[in-house]
């Protein structure tokens, strides 16, 4: 679930059936990612560095409108074949100048760079660079040699650029870059020119974007510290690239890298200080670093809050319209409020300065009509709403409810689900030791009056099991908690029984059992038995269900 | 087992013999195989056998089935069904895993499918963590093989192992597995799907091959469904265009040569289309934004599909999945696709109405298989029928276009009814459709039935359409419409005027159609169960005028063909018997029921019919014998023959019921118990009876009835010894120990001490042995309750002395380690009260606990009692910590069904105490006068602050309640308050106590002490 990346929402358990504390469990659970990472285009996990002017023409240009489809395809094929051939030639040419025992004169050195530049421009042509072809032709060892210490700056730059683009490819290609890593990392150091350092950081960022295995290798080879230092570089472009690479390096699922970063002295201050400088582009990259830091451990959030992260986050949330910026900011806030209640307190307090408070700012995001924003914001609200009674009241009174209800009724599925979590959490009292959660009658009544039930019955009918469970739990809450025994009637009126019936034969044991139990309990055969036979007899009849913890010791006893 | 040729030949022979028609050699062979399967290497030997091409196909097939079962029962380390079969050894498991894929792919289809199932079972346990080679092996074969069957075999296996992604919750483990499967399989799956697509395109005439290819595509689609179920994987998002392009191609594919001749056989093309509809529906539901670019194309495809799909059953699945997709769209943000009035109208007229209309198949079902018809029509198992899906579509469209849709359907309904009126005989299906729509589109409701409908005026519809139907002279004419009318009445029963309802219904109980008389019975039953507020809508007296006809028809219905064991009718009988004032009809009912009992116990087949039958009997016993104990004899005369049959012929299904009825009869008798019961007693202790778990609760209940109603029998005979034998057996097992305690509790409650005194040491022995052996929460709680009951019934002295007789000072150990720490977990009002009272007695009466040196224990016991009394149950009690005992649930057993008409209320063993808190207060006050100065410090040291406050509140409440003392009472010095309290208590409640000097009492800490919380200054 990319939207909840790294959150530890023990809060969510409020609406769960009592299955014990799964807090830590859920945190890791979301670390494994199936779906696409929905970061904005600028912050892709891997980035290709495009060329300036590509000699091979630009296939992505709209084809001549007179050409028919077949001709277009033919042309494309021909040009890609040409590109491959050129690449092979270029690699071969480069080999002439690179290799053991080859000693070059000055002219030759220039030609070597020329050859290298040619390879680079082929590997950064706009459409689909022939990365595979180059790698298969053995370009990587050549490039590694070009990175050797003492090589001319331009040579290192060109080689790193080639490696950057190779690393931006699929897994195999990224892995092909492995032999170059020690050089790339060492060129991050003080002695390198900013352009060189940036290109190396970029390549490293691409490698880190591949996955945990690659990240571990980079960490073992010492990429963390030099990269961290580059984040504060005075060259804006270098700082940005380093920050982006860092965000890739620490994104887990293992929390180790993030902890390592936080262990660097003064890092929290540095990061927040950089954020305050106000360069929005840098801020976006840094915000992703913050996202991973806050998601990995509550302790990190604590430190970042203590050095003044919140005012920056909240200020932007209340004013910015940049989705690229708002996405990581929202996720940061979501991560922070998923921590313990004191963090939520801090967020709510810090929001006091802006009009409408943090809830207002989040509501603004809910209303933006942008799916990622809505989902992130609803997720953050759901975690606030899972806090203390005060937190719930603030969400309820802070103006988020109409937006959430609107989303529940109309939004895309994943947004609806998040909105439902938020609304559900607003309606349950903080969990005491007792087995069942208690409804907050006032909130529940208002939500039901405003017609939230169809949204939840729709979830019950959805093929998503978490959503179905959430829907069921909410219906249960309504049936149990609405005053005057109105709950079952309202659920009935909104066609809730039919919705629950769709789960009666579900393959998931818990859902099936829950649905059947609820139908039996509120609408089933036993309905009305109580009046007929008295509660004790009814208990006796029902006593056999597994939920009863212990059979009444005198069951079956007779009094004549 | 050796893998010698000879072994294989023997095994092959055995499998051949298991197919023999002659039972003798068959049984021998089965036995041999069973024994062989115990030996290591058996699984491998069977696999070897399966790979022998020389062995006859039939033999290999039966060996394959055997192998699958072998895997099923012996692969798990602990069998879920609790069998004691030994698991296959790890080394053999590895061998099997190495062999099975290759073998599966190279065997003929029938063997392949068995092996594929076996493989799926193994993968459930081992995949992927313990079987890292499986997926690479499958993928490698998938990519390299060109054999049609091999590829389909691989896909079918993959399909079964990936299904788990469809019904497990998200978890780190599941996602790790899913990611692993995606990384390995997503790309090859698309490859094979596309490649097969090309093959299909180039294969025009070879229908056999085409069928295989379409089956393959279907498998790919089902795997797509599993892999996409949790969320949209990156790979699938990146390749959505390819997938959707292929889907579109197939949804519009037509090839008459692939259709099936049989009317209810689905063609391979339709199967694939249905699978695709499921997939796009999943995307529409969960990933609508990523999917939206493809939506309008698919909406068009599906639309086109539904326009051409026929009403034949072979198209049912395709039609329902296609309608489901449109329903999802209609509810989504893209509902505007249907916004156009003409589109809406087309959907309603060309998709909804045709699918709701009665088909010949439905008519046939109505006549030939009423059970199935009712299940679908009335009981909600129509989830996947066309009718139900079409109604779901209407509901979906109504989400955004309620007015238009309602308007249209009202009009359709009126039109259909008008046509019916013109020519009922010809147009009756239109009325069926109309009633169906009204009933189905009303929100599904329970309890009082539906309250309304937007489509029609219910009251008017009832009067003009339903009543005439039910008043028709011939109850057998147009039975489907009669059934519809009855269903309508059931659905809207809360609106039906009370006066006409029964009158209309009763005569349909004897209609010829099974559906009709079942619906009539069900409707009456539900009407009678209805409540207005807390009052039943129909009182017993209101049934009087109809009673004779009602009972006559109900019993007559049970004589109609195929309704001899009609559960709806029997349930209705049960309801009538338990509600009505039967009087002169009692014996008629009893005679009828006894006769039916006599019939069914020869061969019990229909469990729910039998259950209601026994409920009806129990209701009769409850009502008739409760009022008039003379009746018992009549009942005995009629029921004993049945009891006899059940016991003598060992009718296992009925035994638990019969025991409950017997208990009920015993309870209805006045002592002494007739000798016939006494004579029946010894056989009841037969061990075989007690071995069936379904019998145990009923037998315990019966034993309790004996103990309570014929205690004198136990006072003399050696019967008690046998009863305690039963107790010993039950208490030894953790699944039945509470049942053992039921018996023990009744013994000490009902019998005098001297009767069982000689057994007491033995009882303690049994209990303490079990305690040492296995301490479960349930056992400890039962033990505390038992000891409490012992203390209140026979005195704390006998309790402590008899325990100490086992071992000196044992009672202290029990108190220290068992009683005090677990007392707070007791649940249930009666139990809590009993335990509190018993503990109070110990605290205030037991010299041992009041002795010097027992102080700390005394304090802790009081603390536990306070927790028990003051804190709500859900705070005290944690969730059950006992682990269920799997070993004891062996195989399939019939479950015990409690008859609630035979149930009885529990009684309170400490009735004399009205309120346990008050009792504690009074007893404490009393004892504190005997031991001045002793308890104050103890209480302060031992009680939690909350419990101290609680104790204080109890005193305050009791004092004001008891004595109505003046308000400034609280404001005066605390010491004075306590002394006053005690003084008053002594005067009022305990007049015989000594006079107390108030200065001696330092009972509780003064209110200004920090340990006492919350001392409100409330006054009256």
C-alpha cells in the first residue's frame, strides 16, 4: 500500500476485531511493495539523464501523418536497428582506447573522450536508449576504467553519465553497474568537481532505487556519509540530486539506513535547516528523505519535531498548490500522527497558528480533487482520528467530515477506503482494556444522519477484504451503538443485510464468520428469543458459540 | 519401503484390487495399502508407480487419487483434523518435491489433475519458503514447452497455488510471497497469454486445439485475477495496455464452431469471456483511475455481449459476470456513461427485464426440485443467479438515477400487470416478474419484514394483486403465482393486516405444490414469531379460532408427497405448539408427533426437520407437563417406545435429543421417580454412550435431573460410585472438564453430606491430580466455583478440613496459589455472587484465616473479592488464554444440538443472600467487632486504592440504604462514621451481637488519608 508507506498505524486497530496488538506488524507489512510507487514524475525511483541534442533523430516525434501504421512501424524498427548498430560501433571504438597496457598520447586522450562522449550520447538519446546492447557489448568494464583516479574530470563525468543511464534500466542493467560503485562513491568526495560529484550521486541514486539488496551494498561500501554531506552543497542542483539519492538509499524496508543517517551528528538540524532555506525543488527531495525517516521509527519523528520540522510542513500544507511538494509533506504528517498521541498533540498545536488549524489544512488537501492528495490526507486524518478523545473531537469539529463523507460517496476506491477509516475512527472511543470498542454516540449519530451508511455497505460488497472488513465493523458499530436500538433498522433500510449476505460464503474465514454472526445476532433466527424465553435460556442456547469464553458452569441445571 | 520392481508390482496389484467389484479382495487390498502407507518411502513408491507407462491407466489413476490423499493427510506436521497419522519424513518430502512437477507434466490429464491437486496441497504448506525450486521449474517449463497439455498443466497448477492471494488479508508475509510470485510469474504469464493469442489467431479449424487454447487463456485470466487481487502490481500497471488489448479481443471474439451442443454446457469461449469480465470488474472496483482509459471500450464490449447473450443456462455465468461489471460501472464515478435516458431505458428493457423474467428452467426447478427453488428464491443463495444480478444492476443504477429508474420500473410493473389482467392464463409470467421486482427491489430486511417500496404502494398492491391471488377458489391453480403471493406476504408481513393474514394462509398449507405449502408454513411461522415492540404480534388466545384448522392442515401437509420431512412445516408446528394454548389438541399433537418420531427414527435423514420435531415435542412437554403433572404419564406412554428404539437400536443422531426430553420429563415429575426411570439409569452410564461427544452435554443434563429428583436413590445404592466414575472421566480431559464439574456440583448441591462423605478424599485426589497435570484457566475457574459451592452448601469447615486431610495445610496452598489469584476471573452473575459469598464466609468465619499469621493471605483474598465485586467483568477478565486442545477433537462427530424448549433456568445456590456486596459489608462489620483493631492496617496494606475506595462506597451505600442516616454523617469524623455504622448494623441486622465500644474500632483509614480516593461530598 504505497499510500501508507511505513506507517505504524496501531491506531487502525481501533476498528479491528480484537486480534491483539499488531502495531509493529503492520509497519513492516507495508514495507513490501506490490504496486507502483506513486511518487511524482520528478521524484522517480530511477531517472535517466537525457542527452542534449541527439544525433540519431527523435523517434518520439509524431510520425508523418501521411505514413500509414505499418510504415511507421517499419521506420521505427529500422531506426532502432540503426541505433543498435551505432552503439555496437561506439563501444568497439571506445575499447580501442581503454584497456590494459594501452598508453595514450595527448591526441589519443582527446579521441578517447570523444569516443566516450559518443557512447554517452547514444545512451542518453531520448526514447529508449540501447542500454542492453551496450552492456552486452561489454561497455561497463570500459567505463569503470574511465573512472580511475586521476582521470580527467570530463572523462569521469561522461563515464558516470553512461553508468547513470545504465543503472536506470531494469534490474539486470542496474546490477551490471556494481563493479563501478567503489569509484562512484569515492568521486562523491571533496576533491571532485560539483558536476562530477552530482553525476556520481545520480548514478548511485539509480542503483539505490533498485531495491534493498543494492542499498545494502552501497551502505557497506560507505555511500551514506559522503552523500549526506553533499545534501548541504551550495550548488543547488548537486544538493537536490544528493537528497534524492539519499531518499532512495534510506527507504527501507529495513530501517537501518535511516537510523544510520540520523546518527550522523547534527543531521536533524541540518535537514530542517535546509528545508527552511525555501528552495522548493530541494524541499521536495528533502521531504522524501523526511518521509522515510518518519516512517522508519517514531524516535526519528521525535527528533525532527524537536528541531522545528512541523512549522515548515504545516505552513506549506496550508498554502502550497504544488502536488509534488504536498505529496511527501502529507505523508510526513501522516507518519508523524501515526505515532503516539503526544506527536499528534504536537501536530495539532503547531497547526494552531494557521487558520483552520491542521485539520483545515488537511481538509484543503482532501478537497483538491487529486487522488494522491486525497488519499494521503485522508490517511493522515484517519490516524489523527484514531488518537485520543480530544483528537477525535478536533477532527469532527474541524470541518473534515463533509469532505470525508463526500469522498466516501464518490471517490476512487483506495480514497474511499481511507476516508472510511477516518470516519470510522471518529466514531469509536479510544480503546480501553475492554474487548469491544465503544461508539462515540454523538459522532456516530451525526454521520449516520448525513447518510454515511451506503458508503460503508458499498465497501462491504467490494472485493477488497480489508475494505469489506472495515465496512462490516462500521455496520456493527452502528447496530450496536446507535441510540434507541435504531441501528439495525437503519442498516436494514440502507440494504445492509443484502451487503452482509454477500460475505456469507466468503473464502476468508473471518469475514464469513463476522457477517454470519452479525446477521444472526441482529436479524437472525434468534431475533426476539430474549423476550420469548428470557435471557438466561437464550444465553444457554447461544452459549455454544466459540466467543463465549467459558461455559456457564451451571448450564443445563434444572430447577424443576 | 523398498523400490523394488516387486514392490511396485504388488502395489499395482493392490490398486487393481481396490477397483474390484468383489468386496473381499477389495477390503484386503485397501487394508494392505493402509498398512503400507505407514512406512517411509510409500509416497515415492507411488510416484514411481505413476511413472511406469506399462501400468494400466486405471490403476495409475487410482494410485494417483491415493497419492493425493496420502499427501493431504500426511504432509502437514500436525493434522488439522486431529488425526494421529504420522507425517511424511522430511527427506522423503524433499524427494517428492523434486519429482512431482516433472511427473505431473508428463502424465495423462486424469492423473495430471490428481497430481496437480497434490502439488497444490504441498504448496499450501511449503510454498514458497520451503520450496524455492517450484516456481523456477514451472516457469522454465512454461517457457520451453510446446506441448499443449504441459502448458495447461503448469497454468492450472499455478492457478491453484496462487489462489491464496484471493482470500488472505494483507500481511508482510503474504506480500513477500506475492512479490516473489509476481517477480517470477508476471512476465511469463503475459508472454504465454500473448503467444497463445497468436496461436488462436492462426488456428482456424482445429476445434480440439482451439478448445485447449481457450482453456489456457481462461487459466491465464484466473491467474491474472489472483495476482491482481490484493492490489495493482507494478508490472500489470506497466503492461495494462497489452492485457486490456487482449481482453478486448476476446470479449468480441466469436466462433460458432466452438459453441456447445448441450443447453447447459458452457463453451470455452464463454468461460474465457466470463473470466475476463471478472478481471475488468476487479479493475473497475479497485483501480478505476488507472483503468478509466479502457472503460468506455469495455462498457461497449460488455454491452454488446449482453445484447447477444441468450437466456440459455449455458450463458448464465457469462451473463451474470457481465451484468456485474455494468453494475460496478453504474455505481462508480463514471456512471454518466449511463446518464442518457435512452441508455437507461435500453439497459432496463433489454438487460434487466429479460433476465428477471421467469425461464423454463426456473419453472422446471419449481416443479421438480422445490428444495433448490426455495433456497434460491427465498433464502438468499441466489447470489449468482441472473435474476438477482439483474436486480443488483437496478439498485446500482438507482444510486445515481433513482427517480428515472423508479419511474421506469413502476411503469413496467403496471404494464405487466395490465397484460396479466387482460389474459391471465397467457400472461401470468408478467405478473410473476412484477411481484418478483417489487419484492427484490425492496431493501432486504429481517425481523418485521420489509416496510416499503418506492415502486408501488404496498398496501394497494397487496389488496389488488396479492389478496385476490390468495382468495382464488383453487389453491392449486397457477402455483408459481401463489408462491409469489406468499413470498410477498412474508416479505411485507409487518404491513399485512392481522385480521386477514392467517385466514388467507391456512388453506395453502395443503396445496399440492411443495413450494406453495412450504411458503405458507414459513409465512405463518414468521408471522407468529413477529413482535410489536416486545409483545408478540399474535397472542396465544388469538390463535384459538384457527387452531383446529391450522393443526389439521399442518399435519396434513406432512402427508403430501415429498413433504413427509418438510422442515418448514415442522418448524411452523413447533412455533404453533409453543405459542398456542393447545388444551384439547395436546393429545392430538402428541400422538401425531410420536407417530412421526417413530417413523423418522428408523432412518433419520433430514437434520433440520428432526430438530424442529424434537423442539416441538419439548415444547409440548414444557407446556403440558408444566401445568399438569398428571399429563406426564400420558407423555411417557407415548414417548417411551421411541426412547426405547433410540437406545436399543443406537440411533446416534437422536440420542442427545432423547436424553434431553427424558431429563425434561423427570423434572416434570413429582417424587418419587417411577421405577421405569430408575431401571433406565444403569444403562445410561454405559461408557460407549459417553464416548460420543454429542451425547455428553445431554447425558450430563440427564444425570443432573436424576441427582436432583431422585436423591434418595443415590443415598443408598452404589449408584453414586458410578456417577463419580463418569465425573472422573470427564474431568480428566480439558475439553469436557466443565461437564464433569456440572455433575460434581449437582452432587454436592442435591445430596446430603454423609451420602458422599466417603468419596470426598477421592474427589479431591482427582481434582488436585488434574490441577498438577494440566492447569487451564477453565479448569481453575471451575475448581474455584466448585469449592465455593462446597463452602456455602456444607460449610467452610468441612471444606478446609477435607482438603487438609489430603495433606496438612494444603488449603492454604490452594488459597495462595489458585483461589486468590484467579478469583477475579470468575464471570457470570450467579457465579460471581456465589464465589463472593463463599470467600466472604472464609474471610469472616474461618478460624484458620482469622488466625494470627494468616493476615497477609486474608488481605489478599479480600482484595480479590473486592476486585470481583467492584470491577466490571470485561475489565477483570482477559481473553481466553487456553490453547484449544486439538488432540481431543477426533474425526467427524455429530454436534450436540440444544433444544431450547427443553431448557431450564439456572438457580441461585445462595438465594438467601440478596446482594453480595452488602453481605460482605455486613459480615466484615460483624467480624471486626470480634477482632478489634485487627483489620484496619491489613486493609490499608493489602487493598488496591481503587478497591479501598470501592469498599468505602459499599459501606456508604449500604449504610444510607439500610439506615437512612442523616447526611452530615459523612462530614463527621470518619471514625465516628464507621462506629455508627457498625453500631447500627449490630442493632438492626445483627441484634444478637455484643455491644461495641466505638473507640475500639479503627476499621478503615480516615478520609483525609491519601490512599482513599474520591470521597464525594454528596448529600441528600
